[in-house]
C-alpha cells in the first residue's frame, strides 16, 4: 500500500504481509470458544482446594500448578479477544469476546482469591518445610517469598473474594475512556502543505506536527485539542473515577497512599519516584536551554507548543518507508549479537507485527502476547524517523518477552512493569548511536541530534511531568478534593510552565492534554518510562564500550523475567536504580547533546 495516502484504508485493503497472524494463538474463533469453556470447567476444580492448602506439600503444589494452567489459558483467551478487537474497534463480535474474556477473568480471580490468604495462614516454618521437602515446590520459592513480603496488605479470604468480584466494575473508567478515545473520537480535517484536505487521526497527528508549515502544525494542534475540549467533562469524570478506584484499592490494602501501593507491587522504594522528580527539577536548565535553542534555530519570535515537534533542520526531509525501517533496526541492533538478530528476522518474517493504520484500529503502538506463542507488535506506521524508533522500541519489548518466556517457567515469565521500558529503550539508544556514528552530513547530523533530544524530552522530561501530574491528582483525591476539569487544566498548565520555562508560550489548548493520555488509567506507570530510559542509557553505553561481557549481562537480564525483584535484576545487568545516579547520568547526556547541537549551529 502507499503509506502516504490521505484517506485511511480499511483493514481488508492491507496486504497480508503487513498484518499480524493471530491464528498462531487460535486458528479460529471456535478454537477460542473451546478454551474459554475449558477454563469454565477448571474453575470448580481449583475451588475444590479451598481450605486444603495447609494439609500437605502435595496439595499446595497441585493447587499452584493448576492455578498456572488456568492463568496460562486465561491469558491466551484475553489477549486474542482484545487484539482482535484492536484490529477494528467497530466490530461488535470482538467487543463481545473482549467483554466475555474480561468477565471470565474476574471469575477466575474470584475463584483463585483464596490461595494467597491461605498460604499466609500457614505458619512460616511449616511452609519452609513444605518447600524443602518437595523439590517440585522449589520453583515457587520466590513467588511464596513475594506473598510473605505483602502479608500486611493481603485481606482475609472472603474480603479478597469480594475485591476480585469488584474487578470488572473497577475496569470501567479505562474501558469507557478507550471507547471514547478510539471508537467515538473524531477530529476535523485540515489542509496540508499542498492545500489537500487531510483527516487528523491519532496516527497522523505527530506527522502533521512535524510539518514544515507552521499553518499546518497550528491547524492540526487546534483540531486535535478542540475535539478533546468538547469531551472534557466526560473525560475528567472518567479520570476522576479511575483515580478514586486507585485510592480505594490502596486504602483497602492498608497503604498510606496510592503511590506507595503501586510501587510496592514491584518492591520499588518510594524514594525512586521522588528522586526522579527532584533530579529532573535540578536539571530543568538544560530543557530551558534546548527550548531557547529551538526558538533560535527556527527563527521564531515566539515558540509555541505546536512548534515542538517540527525538525530543526528544515531542508532535510528523511522519509523511511517500512521496508527501510526494518533494515535500519536490524543494523542498529547488531551489537546485541547473532541470536538477537535471528529473533528480529523471525519477527519481521512470521507475522508478529501489524504494521499500518486502518479505520477503527487502536491507536498508538504496543507489544503484547501470551505465554507459549511468540509476542506481537501493534504499529500504526508512518514513514518518519519517529516511527522507526517506535518499531525498535516495541521490538525491544517483544524480544524481552520472547527471552523471558523461553527461559522462565510461566510463574516468572512476565517481567514487571518497572523493568519493561529498559529493553525497549536500549534498542532506541543503540539505533541512535548507529545512526549518529554513520552520519557525517552536518544538517542530517543536526536532524538526528534534534530527534534524540526530542526522544529524551518526551521520555524523561515529559514522562516525569506526567508522573508529577499523577502524584498531584492522586494526592488531591486522597485529600478529599474533586478533580474538576478546571482544576485539572490549571494543574497541568502550571506543570508545563515549570518544565518548559520562560521562552515557551504555553498555549491554552495544551491545558487539556491530560485528556488524551491513556497511560493515566494505569496508575503510576509513566515514571517507569523515565527510569527505564535512564537505565537504558547507562546499559547501552556499557554494551557499546565493553562489548560481549556487557551484552551477556544484558541478555541474562532479558532472560530473567520476574525471577527476582526488578531493582536486583537491573543491578545484575549493571545499573543501580535505587540511587539518583543513573537519572543524573542520562540528564548529563541530554546536556552534552544540547551542547553539540549548539556548537554545530555556530560553525
């Protein structure tokens, strides 16, 4: 297909080679239905173990293995339904399957909710004896240690059952927002540089914001945010409900705050969050210098929010069709070794990736999948440098999942969210190093530096700003305040002023940007982009400077899943995130890059 066509194609218009093969999960919806029914039949079997886990090590082992079997099936059932829906959110059949899978997941959680409280009720000495005398229980040692660590926050069995039943209701704000954002939200058409009418979409927005024409950028910016402004009361209500849900769960589980409840899932000290915000605050002068440099290079009297994405080098127009992007990613990731290259080739050739934007398709990009089959990547590919990096980023997630699944038992295969952004960003860092190393043309080098600085701004500065916004909004709700649209706008505006500094015009439309950020419905997730980027910056430098030894340490990390706590896994790979040092090191790199860009324009 032509990647630059103006009208969004339907899914059937796309060549099969650019679509993922969900048939690798289930050959048909009927196969899905069979496994759905199988899970329903297994639920009474696991319920039969209630009250029996303390009787013997065999009872405990059999129950835990059955829980794994059910979870494995449930994961497949849910992932397939949701990914089929993501192909085209307008298709009622897959909205229905997703709802069915969500309901069954709630039922599974209810049926298995007795397990953790019952393990906690077994005296620790008796548990230790069970594990010591049954070698098949050894694999569950870290899992059980993790349960014991969370002891103060686990409720009695009947209360855990009640919480599990509330699960479906608690997902409502996120589900409603997803439908508003992906199925119902439409944006006006604008005129492009050539006077052609082009529909603004989620996938095209950044491409339009990169336009050389300021008129096009401003029009796209206003088209997008005017649409969110029309829905601002509804979206403020869904966000408020989502945050109230977070606060409810934190209080029920006896945490001092929703922030501490979220971080405790990964056993991450709260200082990591506070250190990130403080370290970024201490380095805002670099951001202000970058903003000033951007204004100077673009030759503008005023720098507006819609001037942030346009390349600083106006007469360099680098387009990367998808086939070219694949080759760039392969070459950029060569330092990770032959095995990594082979898996990348497989991902491109064997239906792992859904490439192009189509009508009704879920916006953005992600990597997902289920244990026992290869991972998948959803893209909405546009032929620009940003999307090349997005491809490398999502393949970082995919290969992390591939290695974890291959080397870990199911119980530890899923890596925690805290380390999730490390592998994706190592890929981006290595790709950038490859591009800069091979770029001698001054203008193209400036173009790449600009891109790197934008990635950095978006991943460290911007995500930290999001993290601070999340912290503030949750604290407001915890203090009993209502998150009205006006309050949300005011808080968000103040943060933009703080993070971008005196030379940036903070346009009124940006006050409603929080309304288009899906990650706010997954509490305290976004800070992990910034910490992950920082860890990845340190690791990618080690890989390039130390070679094979650093690569081996890194691949060991990728294969580790959640077999240890994330802070410990990263120490094994070579970085200590419990200190502010990696964040400061990353911000030093940003400062260096701003300096290099400044020197190039003065030549």
